[in-house]
């Protein structure tokens, strides 16, 4: 029993010791315990179990969770003085290889790369203030990685960890076929889609209106205008923009702006009165989700749905006759509203970036009488409108262009 207890305590002690932080020194010795790194501006300091350690004696620090920190003399751009400075700091290792990448968890800069035993901070530096050693990070990367990475790709680079990892992995794989990256982040493919289309749409309009004249401040009904169920076709132009979601090649955020022309011929019941042609242009602003998938060969389909906001400007002209002379009162109104839309389409892919398509779209307005109008007195007349608009269908034919930005 005593032997079992001793063995159990030994296992616990060994496991506890092996799970601690480690400081590997240049003379080959190892210190174990809780390691604290303090990032002072002039000098980083290291403590093991509360005891200061000579930073110049440290080869590397291995933290319990797996992170490795190494001391390096880094050249960087000191913004406060617009000068080139050197600092001996501890850097968190991100990538090994022909070109190494580190992260600095102190202040002044965030990323450091090392090549040919020289560590340089990656920073934004104004061209007018560039110094002998320090330049803007894009120029530094072109000089260091340009033999394997295109300058165009570096020009598009934003100073973020994932972007740098992709870039340095590509360089190291180019220099060493046996290179194994410590980190391989998931690739991010951004897809931007632009559509330009034109086509036709059909709609049905119904109108019920009473026209009054005021005689000694008393309204006198002059006539009725009733027009039911007339369907007409108008033109439509549409521009849409889409962006893929969650790094997907099939799911997109969809937005669109379109203009539609409506034109209806309204005939009055009373032959002594008439309402001029009812024409207006409506603006539709749409937002929704689109799902797109390849069918076969170069054919693919898309399904889109969402909400839309519409707005328009309408001028009503009423002509009625008083004796032999026409009297023409008019007024302008600006109705607006919201609703839902659904769309399906077929695409023919000319190549990876360009397509032709035909879309079929339906609108569903929120409400039945979209243009209802309270009585408004105009000169010596007033008009009470109760007119409804029903969208039937829209057909669009257009072209599509895609822009791909990969790994960024």
C-alpha cells in the first residue's frame, strides 16, 4: 500500500512539473515554473516564480498552453520621434521557415518578420519619413518575399495576422518543399457580384375617385371616375450588388436599386370629365438573401427573396368642362411603402467572371390600396382617390460581372 501511494504521488509530481512554463537558457539549463513577461518600453523583463531572470541569458520561453516566445533585437519606426530605433524584446512565434513571422504583445508595433537573421517590425510608415532600414511594410515585404510572392498581391495586403500567415506560408513553401506550416488558417474567398439588367414588367391598376366642386363652400359632386382591372406593361432597369456570406460560394447578401415605369389609361364614367393618362416612375430599393448553385456545364440558377421599399411621385390632372371651357385642377403626391419580393433566375456562365442571365421577379406590396388619398381641396375642386396597384410579374435580362479576392 505504501509503495502504491509513493508511486501515485510521483506521477502527480511529474505531471505537475511537466505542465509548467519553461525557460530554456543559452547554457542549456531549463527553469520551470510560472513565467511572467512584462513589456516595458525600454526593456522587456522576465520572472520565473516571481524571481527576475537575466533576459540576455534566455534562449526561448515555452508556455504551458503551447506558445513559444523568443528574444530578438528588432528594428522599428518610432513614430513619436520619427526615428529608427532598436529594441530587445520577446516575440511570440507564429511561423518558422526561411522567413519567420512573430507577434509582439507590447506597444509600438504588432508584427515582426525575420529573414537572414534580421528582425524588422511591419509598420505603416509615411513615405516622406521612411528611413534607411525601416520602410512601409509593403516595401519591406516586397524586398524580403518578392522572389516568390507577386508585388500585386502585396499591394492589396492589409496588415492582419491571417493575411501575413498566408503570405509567409506561400513564401516558405516556395523556398522549401518540405516546409510544414505551424498554422494554416482557413482561406477566405470574397466574391463581389455586379448585375446590370433591363426588361419589362406588368401591373394592374384600379381606381375609384369622386370629383367635387365647391359651391358657396358646399361640395357638389361633379362626377365619378371608375376604372377596374386594367393591366399594362412598362419598362424596368435594375442594378444589383451581391457579396458572399460566411466564405460561401452559394449564399449571398443581395441588394438592388431599380426604376419601373407605370402607365395606365383611365376613362371617366361622365363623358364631360376625364382623367389624363396615369403615369409615374417608381423607385424600388431591395435587400435580401440569394442562393446560387451550378446546374450543369455552364448553366446555373439563383433564388432570391427579401424586402423592398418603394417610392414615387404622382401628379393627378382632372379635366372637367364648365360650359365650353375646360378647368384643369391638379395636385402632386408622393406615396411610398414597403413589401416583399421573390426572384428566380437562370444564368449562362461565359467564364468564371462573366455571365448572362434572365430573372423572373414578383412583388408583394404591404397593403391593398397603396395610393389612397384623403380629400384635398384644389382651387375650386377636390378629389377623393381610392386607387390600388397590383404587381403581376417582372422579367429582366442582363449581364453579370464577378470580382474574386482570395485569401484576404
